[in-house]
């Protein structure tokens, strides 16, 4: 049995690899999920799940429910604050210097010492700065924990070579794993159903009224080497970028 740690920038980002996470849990592996923020800068839903001032705590509950649907042993959060964002506005990374962010990640990763780490791709999927920042900081955090290292390091939404116009594919991350997650799709859908505050956004961005149609049945991952990682000094905090919000 392996210990698996999925590291997501926000609650609901685990959905990028939720089918595979559900598969790993169903096979008896110990799944843990770590979010770098509580998603308090996101949408409150239509109708609202509650006031904006309580969104972080409400999304924590949603994330715990998603984790339960996937079979996770634990769901944890770092204490960084998700910057507020309007619909269609500017996405931002957390207001934390690389050293602080890397150290916080290294503390949680080091306490668990997982056999498998899964996180965001190098392009941040659709370019979200906190996704990019999380990818970079996770890599550097693993480097600070040497000589220990995970047995496997994967990033989701990798490029299979068949999706040149797919906006959520990390075009710089060639896929090493390409998986049909249909056998675990019901668990993935249950996880998505848990994120009530984000349903309107999921369906708006996927131009559908059916949440199941907003989820992918094929997931691809890049396998990264674990013998060399960037230093903390090489981690750059991304600036803002105008993107459609898609978490």
C-alpha cells in the first residue's frame, strides 16, 4: 500500500485528477489531499451557498466532502489566503514569498513522506498563477527534503499530443500516463457534486447544464524525475494574468 499526497492550489482543483485519485484509494492506497488555500477568493455560487465573508469555511466543508467521496484519509489546508477575484477578472497567486510558501509545503510533505506526490502542471493548466506557483513551490519543497524523495511525482492535465487547442492541458508537460477513469467516474462526479459553490462556474465554463458533462473521463499525467529539483531561489512568484476562472 502506498501513501499518496495530492497537492491542489484551491478546493476543487483535485478534480483535475480525481478519477485517478479515486482509483488509487479504491485499490487500498492511503490518499491525502492538501490545499494551499481555502478558496475564499472564489465564487459563492448561484444561488449563493452563503455570504462571501464565510466562503473559505464553506469551501473547507465542500473539500472535506469531496475528499470523502474520493476515499481520502485526510484533507488539509495551508493558511494562505486565496486572493479575491471577479468573474472573468484577474487571477492572482497568494501573497507569500517563495521561501515562505516552500517552507509551508515542505513541512506538510515532510510530516507525511508520501510514496506518491501528485500536483499541478508546469503551465498551471489554464495559466492560473496560483496553480503555476504551487507547481514550482512543490518541486522546490521536495528538494529541501533531500535525501528523502517520493517514489513517484506526477502532474495532472498532461499533454497526450491530441489536444493542441485544449485550454486546460499543460502543453509543456508530455503525458506518461493516459488513463480512462470511467470505472471511477461516479466517485469523481460525487466529488464534483460536493463543490456546490462552484457548480455554476463548472457548467458555465463547459457550456452545459449537466455537471457530469463538465468532467473528463480521460486523465493524463506527466511523470517527473525525482533526483533533481529547483532550489528555493529559483522559484518565481507569478504575477497576475487575465484568465477565465476555471477551478
